[in-house]
C-alpha cells in the first residue's frame, strides 16, 4: 500500500467511530487457554513484531523527537508558570517521578510537575486522587485541569521512553492483572495522549479503554496520530478533560483513571 493510500485509510478510520472489534475479551476454550505467567516485562509479545514496519517506526520516531523539541521550546512560558506556582504555594521538589510499564513491558520513569503536598501518598485516600482533593495545593488544580502538569513528559518523549501518541502508560499492578490479549497495548510506546483519551477518557471503563488502544494499534498511521493530537489540543483549549477522576478500583468501576494520577515519589 502506498503512503498516500495508508493516509487515506487513516482518514477513513478516523471519520467513522471505531467498531472496536479488534480486541476481544472472551475467555478461550480450556484447550487453547494460555497462562500469563510467562509474559514478563522485557519479553516482546509475538504480534508486536508485526505491529509496525520499519518505515512507520522511523517516521513516528522522527516526528516524536521533532515535535517534542518544538513543544518544549514553545511551552517554555508554561513551564515557567508551573515552576512559579509550585514554588510559591508549596514546599518540596518541582517534579514527581513514578515507575510505569511501557513499550514491550519494560519499566521506565515518568515525569510530572508536582501538584500535591509532600507526603500526600501517606495521607487522605493514599494513591487514589479524588476531585476537590485537599492535598492539591492552591493553584495546582489549574495545572491539572489544563494538563500543564503533564508537560515534563515531553522529556520522556525526548529520551525515547514515550511517544506523543499511544496508549497511556500503566503501573506494574495493572500490568500484572492484564491478559495476554490486553497486553497488546504494550506493543507500541506509551503516549502523552491516545485514542481513548480523546474518545471519552474518564467516561470509558477500563476494558473500553483497552479496546480503543488495541484499535489504535491495528489502525495506527501518521494521519491518525495527527488527528488525535489535534483533537487533544481542542480538548485542552476547552478545558473539558479531567485526568484525575474519583476512583477506588479502575478495573471494577465504570470510571477508571488512566494510571496517570498522583501521588508518586518525588524526584531526587
């Protein structure tokens, strides 16, 4: 298929709501059932080998580095504003870092601006973030609503652990609870934003998010990535998204978070 044809296919896929049939969660017959114990971080899933062609990987990587560098420069005033807010209204480090599971099940550290008081994981609801959380200090709520607190993840893109577009990274606990089919979402790099985030985000259940991630993997392309980025910008401008919904178990409820919430351990 030519590049133009591939882009055309991406446009068609984006303009119609994905059927989400590519990722199935029904249990296989006992004779075909496989154990998940053999799937470990660092071991590439078989289908991931065919997920992206060399040209596709090269193009996406080049676009990631180029756009991330441009965004770091363009968003410098926002970086500065975040630093001023954090240093003015809270004592402690600027950044939080947390271990996440990314491409091929490998562990990496994700960066965020700190928006909660130091030691927040030991008080209140612990590792669960709720709306109007008293641990969020003054001014930090705006950073969270506008996603300015996520800007340091541009450096995750520059160091090669993340992409601009892809499934959101998960914590190890969630990774261990996924089936082999669900772990298809790790056949690409995790992203700052993804199809699930622009198709409902917190309104989607966890299985629905994984279905969106799998659909993205099966239909990924340059034009689809561009469309997701554009849609993300529109959502940010209208301040409609909320990446910190109230939840106690993202696997059991209808409104799971995207594993991007605080608190996490502070940067050294």
